C-alpha cells in the first residue's frame, strides 16, 4: 500500500477529521471478495451545508462509495503512514 498523496495529507492535517471516506470497489470474480481502495475523503463545507470532497483517484466505472470512518480505517491509515515514514527515512 502507498501513503496518502501530499495534497490529501496536507488538507487532512489542517482540517478536522473527515466525516466520510471515499472508496472505489472492484469485484474481480464472484467467488472472490471485493477489493476496496481508499481514494479520498469528505469534510464539512466551510460555508454552509454540503461537503468538500478531495479525490486522489477516479474509479473507471465512476462508482464511489462514501462511508463514515471507523476505528479500522484509522488503524490502517496509521500503519500506512508509518510505512511511508520508514521508506522516507531509508532513502
């Protein structure tokens, strides 16, 4: 897995936690589980109702799933960030 792109990482640092996480879901075969890929996040819009959505990828089929973040997502993101820090330290 790769670390979050710089744009999304910087936005996430300066804003509160996202209210929704954007995923692309791909099914390769009926007998295999779907592959979920985090592609962005959504925060409350700064002026009025609505959301600001930052996407770092667009699924080919155009289908985006928005889900509320949970503890599993937070733990996975922390592991990805730790791996990225280790890779950057080694280079």
